[in-house]
């Protein structure tokens, strides 16, 4: 029998050889055979995609993008090419908007699978479009209701949307399938703590430990729950228990430093924040917390040096860089550098105003903007924003304190006292904060 040796059969043969090498992790060698397959039959797209896989495996993302562009130039309806290109843009180039556009184009052309829906949902969530994100994630779930990573992401986005009951149901669905899923127990416990169902949260962790055993994350969760219950001693105890698993766990160390700060053990707190910097010199959260501790202790020069370091060494979109614009100005004001503080406040308000246009639901950002306006003596504008923030979240004791300070500067001590009462009603620990503030304590017990 005569065997036909067409270009197509040679292309398939070269492609298969390339796949064998790719499966053996010999990616560079595989590329050579995929190129031979492409040369044998330009209309056979499988080796193009396999070549892209090899480039991605070798972290040669520019080369992979070149291949994808060649495919799209050859056939602009190649839906899978848009999908892979979107993945690379999102996961490796952090080009979120471009990725969203290409995911949508791929779906429009007919690329419909659980991965593209999930990835588009993750993409939407990463840029704060959580209402859209949950729609795509739920579409992915419909295609595979038992896929754990889809359910975990669904629970995360539902929590962000404060749809807590639905999130708990989602984590329960995971536990029905995987009774030993640590993430599901962890997230369920944290949600219960967020809605102040602390005892049930502790019960969830008890059940988890019966099945899985004790772990660093469960001990840390207990610390968070006891902190939420205002039992700082137990919170510190469980933070130390978490650190027994890994004494270089910077998340647990940050919690310990914070707990020591609010309990008044300032020297030990500083030692913890210094330890964090030794472990991770780029841990800006630890630096920022230490700077704030210096501010509390009226060590403004030391605080200012840290804020400047954060601003000089972190990216503009870094959370603690954003925070440091305001606190740099405040530290300069307290140092008596009025000219320097005014410039810093002007820089901060321009920065925050630009961000607020896009992230008006970001409470922390709006607080920073309001505080900056307050310190610039724009009290009415500041109060307007404080009011907006409390309409978003009326359980924020910190914001009541900040608004009280604003009323003090407006010489409205009666309204300032009302805000202080609100803060203490939310968390009695705020009474200690009020007692440390010369302006607050002068009015708190007099009116």
C-alpha cells in the first residue's frame, strides 16, 4: 500500500514531534519542530499555538505575542488567539484594560469556556468592576459547578461586594465537595467575624482543626477574631501561636506590631516593625506602621524620614505610597515647616482628587482626601466628604473621630462631641484614643 507523503501529513508529523519534546520539558527543541510544521502547512494553526505554549513555558512572552499577532494577521477571526493574547496581557504585562477588550472580542467570536469566563471575571475584579466580575464568574460556574478555584474566586468577589450570606453559601458548597479545604474554612470564618458573628467564626475554626489540624492560618484567624472582640490579650496570644509555625511570617508580625501599638507597648512594637524591615526591606506596610507609631509618640522627624523613604522607593500606585502623601504633609506641619507642609498638602490633594474620580468608593482614599482638605483649612469641603464616607459606612469609628476634629476646627464643639460619642459607641477602645488627644479630652467630659 502506498503511503501519501503530503505537506499536511509532514506538518502533522513535525507538530507531533514538537509536542513530544514539549511534554518532555525540552521547550527550545520543541519550537524548532513546530516551526518546521508551520513551514510545511501555513494553514495548519495547531503548531502556531503549540509554539506559543513553548515560548510561554520559557517565559519568552514577547516572542509569544509576536506569534499571536502573526496568527491574527493571517486570520482575524482566530478567537483562541485573542484569548491567549488577553491572558498574557493580564497575567504577565498587567495590561488589564487591553486584556478585557480582547477577552470580550474572543467571546464575541465564539470562544466560550469556563476558563475565559473566569479569567475575564478575575480581570474585572482586579480593576474594581466587581458587579461585572461576579456575572462572568457565575457564567464560568454554570459550565463547571464543582470547580473549586471558580468557587473560591466567587466567594472572594461576593465578600468584596458585601454579599456575605451568598459568600458563606459558596464556601459551604466548597466544603461539601472538599471537607478539608483550608481556604473555605478560613474565608468563611473571616466573613463571620466581619459581620460580628465571632462565636460562630470560632466554631468554624474548631471544626476545621478537627478535620485538618492546627495551622498558622487558623491561629492567625483566631487572632483577628479576638481583636474584633476587643480582646487584645488573646489576639496577641494567637498571633504568637501563628508565629510558632513561621517566625518570619511578615503578615503575622505586622498584626503583632499593630496589636502592641494599640495596647501601648510602643517599644516592642517598634522592635517588631524593625524586624519586618530586616526580613523584607521592601515591606512598606511595616515601615508605614512604624512611621505612624512615631507620629503617635510625637517623633515627627523620624516619621517624616520614613514617609519620604516610602515615597522615594515605592511605586505611585502602592497603597502605602498613597497614604504617605498625606502623612508626609502632616509630619512637616508638626515639625513647624509650614512652607514644606503646604507644598506637600498641595501635592497630596492633586493626587487624591485625581484618584477619587476613579475610585470614589474607596473609603480610605476618600478619608485621605478629606483629612488633607481639613488640614488645608477647607473645612466645609472636608465635612462634605466625611459625610459621604459615613453614608458609605456608618460603622467607621475612625471617621467619626476625624470628623470630630474637623468640627473642632470649625468651632462647633457640640457636633464634635456628637461625633466622639458615635466613635465610642462603635468601639469603646476609642475612649482611650480620645483621652490621649489634648483637644478631644478638653471637650469630651465638659459638654
